[in-house]
C-alpha cells in the first residue's frame, strides 16, 4: 500500500487534484519548491524535502533531493532483508511513489535569445536521478513523469486498496526511461551544436552528435521482401505532414 509519495514537478498540470486525492487516501506527501508551495497554499498537507532530510536546499536550488534519505527510500528493495535492515538502521522511511517531470530544457533552447547560461540552468539533475531510481525499482515504486497518467494511477489505487498492478508499474518505468533518454539526447544535441568560441555564440544546425527519438506506430506485414519482418516508426519531433 502506498504510504509516501514524493512530488516535484515543473509542469504542474493536474498535480493539485492528484496530490489532494493521494492525501485524502492517507498518503504522506513530500515535495520541493514551487510544487510544495502550490500544494500547501491550496490546503494539501505537505512536508518539504528539506525538513524531511534535515538538510537545506542549497546552491540556488541545484541541490534539493540528492540525499540518501531520498534515494535510499526509493531504491531499497522491500524483498531484501538487508535493504530493509539498512533503512531501519539509518531511520529512512520508504518512498512508494515518485512523481517528477523535468525542467523545460527543450522549450528553453528553442527560444531565439537562449544563451548557454539559460540552457545550463534548465538542465535538470535531481529530477532524472529520482525518475531513474524509481524506474529501476519499479517493482516497489510507482513512477510518473507524465500528467496524463495521473487518472490511470488513481483509478488503480482506488480499485486495488492503495496498490497498482505490476503491469502498470512496469509500463510507467518504460515510459520514464524513454523520457530521460530523450531528455539527455536533447542536451547532447544542443551542446554538440555549439561553436568553440568562448561565448559559444555560434550554433550549428548540424550537431556533431545527433540523437533522434522514434516511436513505433505499427508492425508491417513484411519488410522489403516477403520473408523479412518490418515496423513503421515515427519521429516524435517531426513536423506535421512530414514523412519520416
């Protein structure tokens, strides 16, 4: 049963109603920064991560959730007695749900006047770390990176006495790994497109390393020849009407 959730989102679409419902189900909510303020201002009981860890947010927000009490609670396997004992020894409660979406890096670099400093400040560090930790331990932790999954998860929790199915946990974990891979790919594309001048003022349309993200649309009857298999993939960043 879900007892504790960590919620820290850049895109706050739907998060208030989601957190309010979790809280009504008896789930303790941990949060940071703007998300914590939004929830608290709207009557949702929330514990700031800084209060939870006993360590203040620092370095202009660059260090907020990078703490053993956060990642230990996410990564510990509940079926490993050694992990459970380590949590007890260090007084680390489990974190059963992680709800995180990332700083808007791609939206930032799409702006014409974006500087390298702007881009750097929109590279999320703690968010991907929490998402990957939770996805790695998806057997024990529900991980959500997309607001469109809130309703689905709440429905399962209500139907399952506070539990989600393994199939849902695994599907959400796969979504997270695809999301973080795409995020890191965008960062690589941006940095390898910059010139070598000190101001990095020049930016090439053709980065030295190009990462693309495709999703499968359908499997085909056969490939180039009848004895071959094939599938059709779509570039997720393709312009409408383009064939890619």
